[in-house]
């Protein structure tokens, strides 16, 4: 059984959903400390040929709160309308604008003010759209010692889920040692997205943008095909 574990990212790049798709069980952290300038409440889209950020505004709070303890700002109604207008201006000439814009609006209409619930819902919605069947588990629901950190916590979760394989994004290649995982009966692999390029507006391809960008230019069916374009090493 293959497991993957990640922070909850808001409308992340295609590699995030490739990771979910390759796993039998995908654990999304809710009980980790919120990190500023992470991908938890923001991502990037294409505006006039350049990557631009869109961000869920949050209420001011302690830096020590977990993701599940953070709340969305009261002015999000105004903010989300501005974000949607930016998307409309940026992508209105994209080939799959109409269907993608309606889908994104549905995600932004979620009324939850809890950051984790809002982002978790967006992950579930994209998985449903892309027909990803992976079981998605909230980390606090896994009965382990949640005081553990780093690889110890990852290994503990894998053992609790009876996973004999753990897949991590390529960015973790310098963080985790395959031998340490093997000593615990777990094969460690890293996922490298491969060949996920497509025609945007300009001549230069801008990679690793939000899944919104992928859907705007490729539609649902082609995006599903992209889920299989990766290497495991």
C-alpha cells in the first residue's frame, strides 16, 4: 500500500495532484503550525505572461496556531471577488475558460471561515473533477504521537496506515534517506513531474502554476492525462 503526506495547499500545481493520484492513501496535515509565505493559503496564476500570486486573506493571529486553528479574514467576500476578477481578466481568452471559471467560482463560494476546511474542500473538489479515487485522510484522525516531527512522524503515519511504500515530492530528496525508511519496512520514492508542458498565451512556458492554469489551457480530460506524466525515483 502506497501512502503520501502533504500540507494542505490551496489550488496547487499539477505535481500535488499527481502525488495524490499515485497514492492509495493521502494524508493531509491539519495539525501543523501555519507557515507564512507557504502554499497553504496562496498560489500563482498567469497574468500578462508572468506568474502572479493570489492569496486567501487571514485574520491576524498567533504565529503558533496550527492550520486548523487559523481563520479566514472577514473581508474575504470582497477579496475573493477581486481574485475572481483577476482570473477572469487573465484567462478570458483561454480555450477552457468558461468551464474552469465556473468550477473555480464554486470553490471560492465555500462559506467555511476555517482555513483548513476551506483548503481541504478545494483539494477534494479538484480530486473529484479529475476522478482521483485516492482515500484522503486528515492527519489528526491518525492515531499516532503527534508530537513527533519530520521523518519520525512520516514513518509513524505510514506504519499506522500499514503502508509499505511512501512517495514524496522531489523537493524532499535531500530531507529523507531511503535506508532509514527501509529499516522500518517502507520503500521511499520521489515523484518527479515529467512532460507537463502546454501552450499558454506566450511563446515561453511558465511551469508550476496553480492547477487553475492547467485547467484553463487544457480542460478536464487533458489534465487527467497529465496525472500520469511523472517518474518515480
